[in-house]
């Protein structure tokens, strides 16, 4: 493994930090999967990312989200960490510069509910105007919160950790970093063991950071379901239709960007694979599966992805559907009351 260059010093002044408008930063965000192994993320950027997470909203100001920052050059636990990461993330952790392990401290809820609310009162955030009063807080609100079972607290606080991570990643993105969340599914419970986490700590997610080796657009914005398939207006089931004029404005602000795959993306991926001695190409799905997906009106597919899908269909040589697995998929979907004809060709 080559050694990253020494960490550059902090900027001489705040003016040296580029200003990226928030709508642009949201639009520019991509999951980056190729990192320059020779470029190390500056310590000040890591700290800025952590500050962004620390400033995220948290219920009652209890500060349950913590993190362990791992620098692959200095961390003695690297080999143990590598043993726990999911196989498809091994290349990513070894090319990236740092991993942030985001943790959720469940005991923050039980220990700091009182103090957190007190800090909000002292900072002019918790007011009588909204009905707060000390006596009610101490005899009703706080004891009720503290009596929640850990499963409920877990759900509430993990949601907060997700918020913190999202804010942290947006900051990293605005500072020009490439990032991805990564699963550590190879060894369940492994990371908790590697770091010797106390039982009230949850390892919520890991986040790699580095400088992108692929183009920053990572081949364009990845497709999503259509807006109106995700958002409801006034009642569940009533589609909220997006206004094309709003979309045009968001496009002009850089939030809505060109959809993947941009021209040259597949060639870029093959060149990266060749450089690192890895197999070229993207994974292929069977022809009928690609056709079914392209016909699914839930997805917001633009012309580029349709054109690419068609070129794969025309080229042929795609795999067969694993018929032996069909029954398993039918059962798994039916357990959840799903209409299997929607998801199976
Ligand atoms: C909680 C979470 C976990 C993820 N885990 C992984 C992962 O283990 N490996 C990976 O390559 N991408 C991972 N991703 C990235 C998603 O696959 C990615 O968001 C998706 O490819 C869409 O691309 P985009 O983020 O560029 O829009 C994860 C994303 C989230 C939100």
C-alpha cells in the first residue's frame, strides 16, 4: 500500500475555503467508490466534517452521536477493521484516507435528558411560551422519556445519528471530498469488538472519506423514483406533482443535475479497473429484468439510462434469471403482502 502524502496545513484564512452554495452541494453529492490512495484528507477537513455532525439537530440536546475517526496510516486496528468490512467495500477502505465510525450512545438519553433540556433553557430555546415548565418537566416529561425501553430509544437516537451523518457528509462534499457510507456486514458485531465498545453504544454506520479518483460527477446523478411516487399531498395516496418550473430553477442552481450514465462513464470505469488490476465492466442483469425495469413507471428514467439499457439488450450475452431462486423471492415478497408480478418478470 502506498503512503499518502503528508497532511497539508490548515488554510491561512477563511477566504481560502471555497464557498459552495447548499443547493449546489446537495446536487453535487455522489457516493464515490474510487479514491486516490496517495491523497490524504487534511485534518482540518476531518474536523470540519465532525463539527457539521456535532451541530446537527438532536432531541432535547442530549448529544447521543459520537464517532471514532480512523486514519489508515496511524490506526493499529486496521487489519481487524478490514476483517469486518463487507467484501464489496474492501477496495474502498484501502484507497480512502479515513474512516469515520459513527456511534450512537443510548445512555445519553437516560443520563442527559435533564441536562440537555437545561442547556436549552439557559440558551433561550426552551420557553414558557410553548408550555414548558420545570415542575412538569421533572415530574412528567423527563421521567417518561427515561422510562422508554432501549429498543425505542435505539430507534429514536439512530435516526438522529443518521441526521448527523448526512450533515457531516454534506460538509465533506462542500469541501471537495469524496465519501461513501459503507457496510460492515462481514462480521456482525465485529466492529463493536474491535473497538471494545461498551454495551450501551451502538455502531450505527461507517463513512469513508478521501479524494475522488473518478470524476466528481461519478457518471451523473443516480436515478430515483419519480417525485410523485414518493411524496403525497394532504392525504396518503394522493400524488404530490412537482412543478416543472421549480425543477428548472433547481436545475439552474445545480441541485438537479444530468442523470447517469454520462458519456464516457463506462470507459472511465474500465480504465480505473485496468489501472488497479481489477475486472472491468458493470454487473449485468438478465434482458427480461432490464426490460421490466425500464417499463416500470415508478422510476424517473431519463434518456441516457434508457439508451444504455437498450444498448445492453441489443448487445446480448446477458445472464439468465436464476429460476431456482424464483420461489424464494416469491415467498420473501409474499410474506410482506407484495404483488410479485410487479417485481418479477
Ligand atoms: C446507509 C447507507 C449505506 C450504504 N452502504 C454502502 C456500502 O456498503 N457500499 C457502497 O458501495 N455504497 C453504499 N451506500 C451508497 C448507496 O449505495 C448509494 O447511495 C447509491 O448507490 C445511490 O448513489 P448516490 O449516493 O450517488 O446517489 C450506502 C448508502 C447508505 C445511505
